[in-house]
């Protein structure tokens, strides 16, 4: 019998843990590559499809809004069932709809593709972070998280570099298609990973549908389905009435589907509490899912470290992802470079600075942790408080050579936060709800962070010019570095509490 069937924790060697970390890092690289490729294509999309800056901002937020809403429930699913199945399915979905982005004809079609990419990528982050935390417990965790986050730095800048290069050679449609293909192989490899916790039963959707029937299964999701139908219908009507350049269709779709998600969750909560629903396609005990979700949310609110980390993470996400998203357009317009030249400037320099900064942040935090238990939090703050002012200065530079040098230094320090911030979350929560808390974290930071940054900068750009609008991004990152310092006085006590709970459970 398998480990999953017997409930035993499978033995994972250091060599296998390194392989798993390498595979998950490669998937994370592709995650951010597919996520960020659109930013290298802003100017060609603006030219060919006649988009406004506000619409370009909404294309960035289409992904983020759906990603944020999906991250929490997919984190719950990862904790209850199979983390590797959630990862594999997510990779396949986002890869397919990245590819489909090359076939679109208007704003609405591309908005929809980017939104579905968000669903796929939301499946990855909570489950992968939780897996790595289990593969690397203890003092090496921040370094391992730093390696995983190196996929963010590499993929983020490769998305811009590769997207700009492919667009210059073959056009933006081919750029979308090419970067979408590799995910299908990685999805297959992810489906075969060993889960070190021993959890990971299959998601029993087909047996459930066969036993309960299609109608019963669909009725469990009727609020969400209704929200999608109404959202699509409303968006199409607005698109027909106001034209393809209307900004109302995307906003209406996002708002209505978001309401559908809220109503869907409320329906499940009410049905479970009233005893009308005790089984779902995702497991036999629906109450377990709800209890796990409530436990995770209560844990966040009762853990001061997490409150500071969530708020600071949203501010950092606002600034960092906003800078990455609007960077190519800023360089093209303000430094007078082509899209390909801008992509190469950001891509090559960002690749070196981002990878070295991400790895340095994890290593510094783990080294410093031997001398100071607050080291991980302090490392995040230090990187932001050094890199943020450098980024403000960067926005005033118009010489390409000086811009490249200053960008590399600023991005190095701004990349420190990835590993230490993730490790801090897993330090202060029990493993049984770690993916759910990670899902809540990703939901919050993106919904309150870059989902606002992309359209806000676009709207400010349409009114004041992009050269003025971008200053809001490093300013908010600096504020995030200040906020995270609040966790320094709380993290020792919160880590001790989790340790005491684990000892009592033995």
C-alpha cells in the first residue's frame, strides 16, 4: 500500500528534497514568466489593439483579482487533499490560457484569458510554499524559500526579456504562445511529487459526480455559475453599447463575479451549518474544510506577526509588482528605447540583480537568525529601506547607462524580502493549516496590493503622465518596510506559541 493509503509520512531524502525544490522553483519561474510576459507587450498591445493606459492597467489586474479570490479556497483544498494535484492542475490551466492569449482580437478576450491565468497560478503559490516548508523545516527554511522565490526573480525578468525579444522578432501573439507551452511538461512532473506530510489523497470529483449525479454537483456551485453568466452577459452588453474600448465591461465582470464568489461561500457556510451539506467533490467532510478555513483566518487575526506581515506584504506587493509591470512602458517612453531594448535592459540587469538579491536575502536571514531571532523580519525591512529610496532616485534618471546601474543596485536590495517573509509566515503557523494561511496571505497582498497598483498607475498616467505616476510605487514599498518592523517585537512570542502547541499535540 502507498504511504497515502496507510497515512504514514513518506521518507524524503535530502537529495529528493533538493529535486523537489528545483522542480518547484522551475515551475515558479514559469509562473512569473507567464504572469509578467504581458508587461513587455504593453506598448505593442496599445499600438495594435488601441488600448488606453487604464485598460493596460486592468489587464494586469485581471490576473491579480482572480488570483487573489482563488488563492484562499485553493489553499484550503491543498491542505485537505493533494497539494501536488492542485499544483499540477494549476500549471496546466495557466499554461493553456497564456497560449490562448495569442489568439485574442479585443480587450475583453484578453482580459478573460488573463483572468483564467490567475486561477491557474493561484493553485501554485500556497501549495508549493507549504510543500517547501515541509521539505525544509528549521533553520534552512528561509534559504529554501529564497531558492523557491528565485523563480520569481528569474521568471519575472525573463517574462519581460523573452516577451520583448519574441515580440520584436515574431510579434506579440507568438510571444504569448511560446511561453505557454512548457507548462504542460512541468505539470506532469509535479503530479508525481512525493508529499512529505503523507497527505495527498486524490480529488474525488469523478466518483462524486457518478454517485450524486451531474445536476446535484452543478447545483452546489449555482451561485458562482450564476455570477459568471450574469457577469459575462453584462460585460458583453456594455461592450456592445459602449464599444470595445469601454472600461465598464471589465469592471462590471470583475465586480459581479466577485459577488458570485462571496455568495457561493455564504451558501456553503449556511448549508454546512444547517446540516444540508456534508459531502463535496473535494472530500467527504465538508465541515472539515470550513473548520480549517475558520481556524486559519482566526489564526491570522490572533497572531500579531501575521497581521504586520500581511499589511507589509500588501504594500510591498503594490510597489514591487507595480514597478515590474509598468517598468517596460516607463523605459520605452522616458528613455526613448524600443520595446525590445527596454525588455533587454530590464531583463538582463533584473535577472542578475533579482536572483542574487533573492538568494542573498534568504542566506542573510538564516545566518543572522543564529544571532538574532528577529532576523528574518529585520532582513525584509532592511532591504526595503535601502532599495526603496534608490528606486525613487531611479525614477529621475534618463541616461540608459546610469539607469541600468542604479536599477541593478535598487532591485538587488528590493528582492531581499522574498525568502524571509515567506519563512516568517510558516514559522508562526502550524503545518496542518499552512497552505490555507498562505492562500489567505496571497489573497490579501494581491487584492490590497498590485490589484490596486496596476489600474491606479494607469489612471494617474492618463491624467498626469507616466513619469509622475510611477513615484507612488517605491513610496509605498518604503512604507511597507517600516510596517514590517512592527513584527520584530512580536515574532519571538508567536514562534514560541506554535512550538508549545506542537509539543502539546505530541
